[in-house]
């Protein structure tokens, strides 16, 4: 008989989450998480917090959809709930221009595959009813692409990522919605990276009937709290006709726990899962912060600080290929080509959490989620420049810093 090994208490140092996500959670959110009492999940304050969070989330998302709530888990949990309306044999068109829209496509293929199609390739099915439109890496999905595909295939569902962090590209949500309306497709949108970062209201896009986001990016509320989702009455009506093969991630059953029954807010919901008082308190505070700052102001702040970071890395000799405002995706100077992973690992070893792309071609991704201050951007730029210099790049940090100063001083002067 061996002695039981008790490991030392786990200590995780503070790092800078400067990648595509998870982002840097606001200290107020962490404080609410830690300060929540050990409460039964049906305790009145927990339930009140869920009701208030549901109402605040509708404001953040810009919608009157009653079926708007949070799914316990990460962004994948919210996406799974949304895609659960897709049934075997359903005709679907999915637009893929990066890692995560690619995984969305795989999710759809798994759900739309017949039993025979799934058995033929359980982890990578190729259902005849699903069409994947592959768009080159570094290219946005355009309205024209969507129009052509929907006109040709006439699907029941169409799916697209709004912001694709795999390549750092914003896709044409207006063109997508318009094409879905025109061709009678029900749009499903992965808004994991855009919610809380871009200023938009989902009700302005009537061709989209399902939206799914995440807690750890624009909402900045820890990876394991609530993934926002929102569904139109049309989506819910279709789901009532077809059902879905899920209990835990059933869009209607999930909604009932949030006090949404038969298309109405009710005083008391029905039990579906055990919610965490800590998660409810954190999610509630994150939404309060978002509304206090306003989505419009946050969008302006992201655009302003991303421009500063973009100018700085460009001055270092990098080429930026992204057009998102929370993430810069870049190619290193020719002298460092092929050393992207080495640079990223060196940065991570120093507590500076940047990311490579997860698919070819390999690029570097630097994010600014909840890092919206001149000091934070300056720190990121300094750390990145130093990492490049250690690999042998010639970087004039004095000129780069001078450019940053001019960017921020110009803003102060304008104000």
C-alpha cells in the first residue's frame, strides 16, 4: 500500500491575457463572484439575480426576444444550444473562414448527419444535406458570397461567425441577414467575439433567428459563467415542431429555468439545472458594468486602442491582416518568418499571454479584451517589441513609443 500523495496548494500567477480570449475579467466581477454566499440555487436572491441578468442581457444584445438568457458554461455551450435546433437531414449552409467557424461547421455536420452518415465517420461526418462554403484565411465572408450560396442551395438554416477570431476577420452580418430573409433561410450567428465589443443590436438583423455568444470575451466574465443566447419566436416555433435530441442543452428547457415559459416571462421558472450563486453574481455584475459603460462607448474604446496597437506593431515591421477591434492578427517581419510559435512561447513564459493562429498559415494574435487603457496598450507593445528583439529583430522601440504617445496625446487634445 502506497502513501497518498497530497500536492502543494495550487498557485497561479497573475498574467496578461493578451490573446483572442478568454479576456481579462474586471476585478468587480471577481469580487462579486468571491463574495457570493453559499446559497441554494433556488434561493430568492439567486433567482432575482437571474431575472435581472436576463433583462440586462436583452438590453446589451439589443433585442425584444423573450428567449434571451445565459447558458451555463463556455461559448461552446451557448453554440451547442443554438445549433441543437438543427436536426438530421436538415439542409444547412455554413460559411467557414477560420478555426472557429470551421468548428461551427463540424458541429452542424454532426447534428445534421443521419444515423448512417454519422456512423460512417463519427468524428468528421459528411452529411449530404450540409454545404460548407470555405472562404480563404484572412478573407471576410461577404454579402455577395452569402447571396450566391443561399440562392443556389436554398437551405433551411444558414450559419456564420460574426467575428472570426481564428483569422481576425469581421464578416458581413448585414449581407448575411438580408440574404437569409430573401431566400427564406433561418440564420444562425456565432457572436462569441463580437458581443460587448461591437455596437450592434441583434433585432436590426431580422434574417438571423439564433444568436450565441460567450462569457469570457466582450462580456469579460470568467470562462465558466453564462454564455448569452437569444432566439426569435420563429426559431422557437420551429423547435416546437421538430424537437431536438438534447436535454441539458435544449433551448426551450434551458429558458424555463430563467422564467421564460410559452414565450412569456413568468414569476417562477421550472427546474432544469443547478445554477451557481457565484456564477449568477459574477454574470450580473459583468452586465451591470457593460451597461454602465454602454456598448457604444466600449465599441469606441476598442476601436481607439486597437488602432494604437496596430500602428505600433506595424512600426515594428509586422503586417496586420485582421480588421477586428479587439484583436490584432499579424505576420512577423521576414527576418522572423517561421518563428511565430517560438516567439509566442517566449512571451507566455514571461506571463504575457499572446496566441498563434490555430490553423495555417501560422500568424501571431494579440488581443486587448478589457485592456482599454494607454498603460495597458503600452505594456503590451513594450513586451512584444522586447520579445521580437530577443529573437534578433531590429526594433526601434523609441520610435514605436513615440508613435504611441502621439496617438494618445492627439486624443487628449481633441477632447
